[in-house]
C-alpha cells in the first residue's frame, strides 16, 4: 500500500524536478502561508491578468501595479518597476553588489546559493515575504483600488521578516539572521 502511494505521489511530483526547488519553498522554519504562495508562484499558477485572459476572460492584461506591461508572473513579481524598488531594497540588505532578477529561474538560482552574508534560508525568508506582499498588494489594487507606495510595502516586509526571525529564535541558525538582516 505504501509502495503504491509513493508511486502515485511520484506521478504527481516527479522526484528530479521536485528536488530542484523544494528546498527553497518548504524550508525548515518557513511561514506556511508565504511558502504556499511561493509554491503557487513557482508553478506559475497565480491568476495573473495574462493567465485570466488566456482562459477567455475579456479583461485588460495590463499590470495592476504599473499599468504599462502585460501582467504575467515574472513581470509582476520580478521586473515590474514597482517590484524592482522592493527587490533593490531587499538585495541591498543581503548582498550589496547583487543584481536584479530577469526571470524566475534566476530567482531560484539565487535562492539556492549560500553565502555567509546571505545564508540560503535567510534568502528564502526574504523572497517568500516579498512575493507574498507583492501579490497581496496587486490584489489590493485590483479589488480595493488601494494604491500603496512600495516604501510602505517595504516596511511590512521588514516587519514580517523580523517577526519571523524572533519567533524562531530557538532554532540556532535563526539567531544569526537578525544581525545579518538589520545591519
Ligand atoms: Zn508592472
């Protein structure tokens, strides 16, 4: 029975492809709701306007955050001018000479890297919070017409990251993250 279940699971999530990204999504200490968003985003299953239009919905495909480019995952979460302000701030905190991401694969590669200044788990924590808040703000614009400057989102992300680190201070490696994040 156990063998059979494992085969079914492998059919749904092939091992080789899962191995590639699972560690950066379901890492130890992840915030469940943020990891879930990251998982959906990784599969490119978020209902962005480009995807909604591809299903036949008669809507504008323009990005909710900048109104200039088609709203697909990589634009909305990585290359939109609104998102770029937030990523620049996050990357400066973690690695002063880092460059921005052009596509999802570049983000995944960055998340899998590990340096003393920016350990992999801290990178994941920051990326999860950023992706979560960007999607939340996109929905805020779409459903509530609430426009908030990126600087306010940055404050929310910063607070979230600090709270997450504090809440996990019994895990040895999280103890080092606050000075790395707050420098
Ligand atoms: Zn945009």
